[in-house]
C-alpha cells in the first residue's frame, strides 16, 4: 500500500488522508470480526466512528476560523506528532449481542458496516486523487 502521508499537500488533502487511514484501520477490524466468528471467546470490536467524525468536523471548523487544521486527541483516537493516526478499537456491544443471538444477523451487520466503510474510503481516495491531479496541473 502506498504511504498516504506523502500525499499531504494542504489542509484538505490532510483531512482526506486521515479519513483514508481511519477507514483502512476500520476495515482490518471489521474483517477480523467476520473471520473470527467461530473463535471461542471472540468479542467483536469497532472504531468509534462518531468520535472520529466529530474530530474531523471540529478540525474543519477550526480551519474555517483560522485557516489551520487542529486535530485533538481523545482516548480512542490520537493524531501523532508525525501525522500518524493511532486508533484504539472498542468492544462493539451491539455486534456482541447479535453474535450471541443470531450469527446470520451478526454477519449481515458486519458486512453492511464493511460496505459502508469501503464506500467512505473510496470517496475519500477519489477526492484526494482529483485534488492531487488539480495541483499537478497548476504546477
């Protein structure tokens, strides 16, 4: 996989790279949730999507006010000094309940989340690619 940090050229690119990194991390976790369905003692996890969205929205608001991005860390999401995104998965209580009650619904739930996550990743990647192409035209 290409290093997404090398694609950062401005604030919008940086936001899109963070979204791509978040969705890549989430994809790994959701895939593990599907692959581990028969593992004894397995507990499904997920990333806190609402928290990430809130952090991105706050960064956009800060950009609108001051023309700079400011990412704030939480206990589950950290924006490192070098720009590396560090996310901590949490137990997905809803998925855990579904896994115990109805494995088919659990799988459907995970696949739906995986599809949604993939769409978000593709949209961010396409927007970033278009932005990079626009920048190269003007250089």
